[in-house]
C-alpha cells in the first residue's frame, strides 16, 4: 500500500501547528519538553521533518491537544512509513512543488482549476504535454520522455479526476488547439465530448469579458480535501505554479481572495460550445 509522504507531512504539520497555536505554546518551550530544538519543531510544522510517534504525541500533550488529534497524528505517522506513491520513481523530473500537487490531486474531493494559457494536465494529450514540457528551461529529451510517461500514468495510476473537477480556461486556450500545423492540434469537440460522464466540466473565460479579477493572478488550483481525521477538517488549499517555486496557500486569509476570484469566474465563464460553434461551424454535443 502506498501513501504520499509529502501529503502526510503537510497534514501533520497542519495539525501540530494549529494545536500549538491553540495551546499558546512557543516552539522553544515545546521543543524542550520533548527533546527537540525550536528549529526542529519549526521543521515539523513546515512539513520537512517526520517526527517519531512518541515525539508527535508528546507535542500534543504539551499543547493539551484533544483525543481526536492524538488519533489523527498516530494515523498520519503510520502512513508516513508506507510505500512511496505511484509517481515516486519519476520524482527527479518533477519541478519543486509538483510532488505535493500530485498527492493532493489524487486525494481531492473537489478541484477548481483556472489557467489563462494551458489546459489542465488531465485533459492534455501526450503530444500536447510533450510540447509543453519541452519548453522547460534546461530540459533534456530523456526528461521529456519520462515526463510524458508520468503524464500518461497520471490518468490511470493517479486518481486525477475527483467527484467534482471544475475547469475554467481563457477562451484563447481553446483557440490555440486549432492552429494549423501544430503537432498538438486536436478537435475541440473530441476533447470536450470525451468528458461526458466523468464529473469534469469545462468553461471558458471569454475575451470579450475584458479585464477580470483573475487577470492579475495567473493560473491557480483550489483543492478541497477530505477530513484529515474524524473531527479534524482539512483546510481548502490554493496551489499557484511558479517557475522557481510554486506557492501553496492554506490559511483562511490567503485562500479567501482566490475563492472570491473563482466566484467571479463562475459568474463570467461561458459554455465552450460557443467556441465550438464559432471555430467549427457546428453545434457541440452536450457534455459535462
């Protein structure tokens, strides 16, 4: 059995950090009580250090954490020692932050995706993905091949489509799929009709909408995750890609602006059948 270690670390960091804040205990005091330095406590809370079970339970005792938290921590520490996830063998070709993205994607109960430039990975063909990966700085042909293989596995080994997968892309993203002579060109009706019955919906942000609240953000993904444990909810998470280091936001204050932007996207985005009609001169099939 496998479980993404980085997702375990993130969940554990959330539980222990919140418990320390609720208990009004400093990292230095907590560390002394369990034989850690303040730096090691911060590493646990940053998701870069997996503590032993007795250490994690000791921290919760210091914080006076509830019994439900102790059960959650025990379960997470146990999962942290399980076999690596499906993408582990190709981890070296993944950019910073993609490990956690794939982990969250495989577990999410709802994903909301917006991008002004590209389709989400689960809707990309192998050729589309290869063209995209080839633009990464310093990437080699072998790395592109491995990335495309991982991309293909993502559709089968990773549960890439949750119960609700909602996509909004800029209208120009669909127009780029129809440029003559490009290897990744694909019929839009084929792409969209293939979503029938998958729980995935796609809408477009029309160019006619002009400047939009999403115009200043670039692409982002909102993950709704299942509870960390009974009575211990997981926060809504925003993932924002970046060339150097992707940004992960999981506090209410940081996430709220993106939820507001998504609401604005929902109010403006259109059914891409309009694009199908204008680009192909035909009426698209019902899909979602």
